[in-house]
C-alpha cells in the first residue's frame, strides 16, 4: 500500500474514532441525564409522600390532643360533681398504696370538720373520703389514729406536720400530699403545711367492734407527738 493510501486510512480511522468518542460521550451524557431525571422524580415523590405523612401525623396528633382534652374535661366534671371517694378505688388505690408503703409505720391522724358530721347533718362525700383514706393508709401499713373531729372549715384536703417533725416525717408528708394531688384530689396549698395542729377535745366515742357488748369500749387517743402527720378532709370543693 502506498504512503498516500496509509495516510488516507489513518485520517479515516481518526475521524471514525473521533465520531465513536463523540457517540460514547453523548451516550454517557444521555444516560446521566436520564438517571438525574429519575432521581429528581423519585425525590419529588418522596417529598410528596413525606408531606402527606406529616399532614396525616398532624391530624392524628390533633385528634389525640382533642381526646386528651375531652378526657381531662370528663375527669374534671367527675371531680367537680361526683363523690371524691369514687377516685379512691381500683388502680388509683393501688397506686396510692405503692407510693405510701415506703413509709411503713408512719403515724397519721385523719380528721374531719365538726360541720361535716353532727346530729343535724352528715356530709356523705367528706365522710366517704375519710373512710377510704383511712382504709388505704392502713393497707399502706401506716399507723392510723382513730377519726378525730376538728373545729375547721373550708374545701379540699389538708396535710400538715409539726414544726419540730423529723425529716423522715416531712418526707412522708410530702409523699402523701403529692400522691393525693396526683389522684387527682383538690389539695389545700401547694405542699404540706408546717404548723402546730393541736387536737381539740374529743367527744366520748364508743367502739363496739363486732360485738354487742360495749362496756369499757370507749375510744382513747394517744398523745399527738411531733412524729404524727395530720390529714384533714374538708368539704368537696
């Protein structure tokens, strides 16, 4: 083959290679463009799905919040209108016992106002709470002093400790106040009161128990020491 022929062949080969390189680059560019388009479409669909999911979640959260508000309103209505003693059964009773048992042996005096129980009137709500709390405290293994009638008035439930009460008694009083507040029961103040709560003179009380023989069955009260918590159940708020 002549030199001119080889030269022509090389020129043709160069053109072919250049053309093939162009086609290859165009193919890569086309493929890359298609991949980017597909990725963009998938990303757009993902964003759309994510927006829809966020909207659905917000709707569910709003429904849950509304249900929570309705439940709170119903509970408030129960507290405002229903007997408070109804809140001291079942799971709430068990929770109270669990919260109070760490203070086993703690002395406590449960009181109610003279206006809640007398020959002319009996406040069934208040007395129901008094009896339920006394039962729960006993099941919590606290040392419960018999019912005490006090010259008091007002609404809610009050917890108090003597200013000279040991730290262990104060901690037990704090736990009691918080447990009752979480029931939820309306409490007086935002924590136990630190004050002296002298016991008024009590009327003669006879406890026959389960027998008909009441001779020498008069209830006696131990001295009110600094280690005793006073729990006073006032009228329904």
